[in-house]
C-alpha cells in the first residue's frame, strides 16, 4: 500500500525482512506467499532474488537510519504479511518488538500501527463479503 514511498534500498531490505518474517512461525503459508508476491510487485522489483536472509540484524540497523515515516511504512507493511494468516504468533511478536526497539518506537506506537492494519484487513474482508 505504501511501499512506493520507499527508496530502492529500503524496498530491497523490506523484501528481505518480509520474507524472513514469513518463516518465523515455522512455515511459509500460501496466503503469506501471495502477500509477499504482491509486495514484490508493489516495489516494482519483479524477479527479485533474496540475498540477505542471513543478515537480518544488519538490515535492521540500516533501516533504523530511515526517516520515521519510512520506518512506520515498514512496520505497517510487515504487519500486513504477519497478519495475512489472521494472527501474530509469539515469535513474530518478538521479532516486531525487536524491530520496534531498533527503530526507536514505543509499544504504544507499534500497537497503534498493528491495530490499523487489523482494521484495514477487516474492511477489505468485509468488502469481499459484500461483493460476493
């Protein structure tokens, strides 16, 4: 939704984080893969090859230097993929807490961003229900 606002380096690092976060619950679910593919499309990086899955800590450090606006976009979009299956498991929540710490966000800010994503997901689901 907001990924076009990021610069090319942030987009690539975001895709690395998004793919990494998909596996935090122990599997890559089909719904998460669909969301990831939509992220690749939105970032205008077709055929992007993951290169930094073993460097997540360094990605977090690099992205922590982004503007607050871009960091909020990253959090929102990551919640988009984490909530694709309807829940954030404990390991995903731990990862988002680590991300928030690295980005300098407090728990209230992150909870507000997560809540917004949950509400948006609910509205989209309601829209599909209305159409179908």
